[in-house]
């Protein structure tokens, strides 16, 4: 409250050029404060999204297999089925 009174007294004792300069400083200060607030909120949002993306990557790596692993497993299954088929064929012949 005292600061506002002092500011008003200061403004009464100044000419128009100084008044315009003070007003311009006030406008720039308010615009800067608003800009900093929005930049900070966007930065925290980007950090949150980065954390969520990393968690998603970990879950995908945990839940799904790579193509190479799947190919190896399918090859092993085919080999076992081929051996089983050969055993069944040998039992049918013998």
C-alpha cells in the first residue's frame, strides 16, 4: 500500500516523457513476467512428457519381442516339429 502511494507521488512530480518511460517499463515487466511463467509451465510439461515417453519405451521393450528373437524361436519350433515328424515317419515305417 505504501509503495503504491510513493509511486503515485513520484508520478505526479514527473513530466510526460518520464511518465511514458515508466509506463513502458511497467508494461515490459508485466509482459516479461507472463512470458517467464508460460515458459516455465511449458518446460515442466515437456519434462513430464519425456518421462512418460521413457516409461512407454521401457514397457514396449518388456512386453514385445524383437524380430530377431521371434525368428530364432520360430526356427527352433520348426526344427522340433521336423524332428517329431521324422520320428513319427520312422515309427510308421518300422
